[in-house]
C-alpha cells in the first residue's frame, strides 16, 4: 500500500461505506503475504481477497467484481497477533510498578489493594483501553483473564468493553482474589453464556478462568473436578493461571488422574514444573500460554519462559502479555524476549562442550504469536493464519518504512524490525479497526479523560 493509499480519505470512506454489507469485498494487491499456514507459506507479490468477514482467496492476479481494491505493494500482510492471557481491567494502572520485585509485590499491591475498589465502570474503562491498545499494536484476538468479577455488573462491563472495541475477544471470567464480592462466580457463567455468547459465529467467546492452587486465594478459585464439570456442562474452555512450581506440578498430576487435562485447558506460565507434570501435559494435549516478559521480569519460579520444556513434549505454546502494571503491552516485545532468552540458554548450555545447539527461530515465535495462540484460545479453526475460509483478522505492515527497508526476510522483518507504527491497517473479521496508522472510532481526548478519572478514583480510594 503506497503512502497515497494509506492517507486516502476516499479509500477509507469506501471501506466504511460497505462495512454493513455481509457480501462486502476487499482486494489487497501486490503484497508480500506471510500466511503462517503450513501449506501456503510466504507468497510474494500476491493478492488477498476478503469477502464478508472471511478470507476468500489468496494468490497472484486475483480479481473480484465490486471489491474495494487496496494497493498493498510495499507491505507485508500477516495474521493478527493472538494474546492468550492479559488482565485487561488493570490498564489504567499501567507501569505503576515497573520495577516490581516479585509476585508477592504485585499480588499485594494490585490484587489485594487496587482491585478491591474497582467499580463496574473502572472494569469497562481498563478493559476497553487494553483492547484498543491491543488493536493498535496488531493484536486482533485477546483473551481477557478477567479475575476481578466482584459482581454481575463487573463481568457485564468487561464483556461490553470488548464488544465495543470490535476486537476478537475471549472473556475468561473469574472471581477476585481478595476483598468483598458477591460470590456469584462460577454460577454466573451460565447467565453470561446465555446473555452474551449464544452464537458460535461472533467476535466474542467465553472461557472459565481459574487458579492452579489454593495458595493465594483459597479453594474456591482453584481448578479441580468441580470447576471442570461446570466448564464441561457449559461447553467452554478453561484457562488456569499461576501454574508454577512444586505445588502446581502436583496439581497437574492430580488433574491428569482425574482426566481433566486436555486441549480445552490452557495452563499459563508453566515455569518450574517437574518433568512428570510436563509429560502429563504433553500426553493429554493440554495447551500452554507463556508470558515471556512476566516470567523473566517479575521472576516467577525459575524466571525462565518454559518454551524448551513445552517443545520437548510436543506442545507449541501461545504467547501472552499478562499484567500491564509492570510489563509491555505489545506482542513484538514478547516474541523478541522469548527468542533472545531461549537462544541465549541454548548457546550457554553448549558453550565449551562442543554439543549441538537447539535454537528456536523467528518463524517459531511468530507461529506462537499467531497460529498457536489461536489454538491455545480454542480458536484455531477461526483465526491465527491467513487461510481461505478463516476469518479476515489481518495486519497491513509497512515493509519500506525507515526501520524496515529494504525487505529481505518478511518474517525477520515482522519479528525483529516492526512495531506498532509500521502497522497501517488492522482488520478484525473483515472490518477495519485501524487505518492509516490510526485506531478508528476512538475519541482520544474523551478516553484520556475517562482513564485519568478512573485512575484517580482507584488510587485515592482505600482498599476494602
């Protein structure tokens, strides 16, 4: 897409004018297309056709009557990134503790402190801010691990925030760790499903969120046979946070014995687990969400993202942001951190031994951030790759910008060169959510005022 195209008001107007048409067509031409589909690979100087909310075709010299044609020469088309775990409600507390010492410091300041005074409107504002920021940085699917559901209204506000941004959102609902709450969870999951998630063909999906053990918040929030039955009865997946160390390893083996591991269960972090626990996870097809900067920066158990352990048992993990109170908000940071840490470990382990190196690649981390993230979120058939038939969740990335030119390796450029400023277009379900480098339908002045007022309230209200 040339500079003239991305700044063309008439082109965006055409896209917006046809947005309500379920048969709408957009034809991207002349792009380098990184499909992340193992069968399709990378296509050069090629076209991609969007029909309605899905990808209809990819290949050279496509035509489509009535399509809005976008000259995408000089760009990379790529799948939108998939965030497998973010506590979105915390967004108005971003970087409030950038040098947090450990997990205990985060838990006591945020979960035992700030979280206890959140109103439904604070849930809405934080979740909306996180989702809009995700879109801006190319994340088209975000799992919101919403573990501050103090009332029905708190849950409703978080879901409505996802809906209002147009992101492909996964609402993973959990009661809070500390403070007063209505104890409506997990029973309220039935209402949430009926009210917000009645269709299988919509942007929003529902999961249960739980903790690995009862060490922090007691047995009510800890995964086990009873919560597993609730999720199975509702037909929803489960995302389990704080999976690390000896106690979580023992819990994993217990879940395996009860038959409540499997592809619909995601274990988050997975640092410091025993080889026996990993074996049970691999054999059951359980999915894993790594949080590279969280593990390393906050220092969770070994502080080493468990990518080698996952790959050793056949698990290709997804990636996640985790907590913005102390961490970066974007997927580029997660990919680069994981790539650097794993390759450092591999070289260090073999240094002076003459042993073989086993290093992951830029393709690996991009796979984790897209296709494997979608699979981890239970959406592998929906998104995560540019495959005809999947939803049109895609990025338009400028390959000839100052920090990317010249385009030599498209995957290397996406992982090591690009950032949010290079993403000039984001489509979610075929709808433009960012165009000409700007997130659409956002009154920044109003948002800034709302976020500031919410932060002021949270910081100045005594914890319950």
